[in-house]
C-alpha cells in the first residue's frame, strides 16, 4: 500500500520511525525525491522499484543491498 494511502496515524508512526532510524521521514524523502537510507537521488530502475519507493522511500540499490547474501 503506497505511503500516501495509509491512515494519518500510520503515516505519523512511519515518519517518526524513519526519522529516528535514518534521519529523515518518508514524507520528506518522497517530497525531495531522495532515498530514506542513502539520502541520494532515488535511483528507480524498474516498475517494482517505483512501487517500493512509494511504500518505503527506499531506492532500488539500497533495497537490493538489504537482501544481499553474504559469502
């Protein structure tokens, strides 16, 4: 579910959590077009990455890095 369609209460919770964890809220990052994790211009390479960015404000490379398997 995209961030903007969540309830006001849930948006507030998620914004507070991301601000605490990453230094910026999801709403701030989406307004600026940056990633919540790396704070760089959001690199969105596929429609799936665009959809995920609308949910969490996480760019494609940061999303991939979260799930990389270590050797």
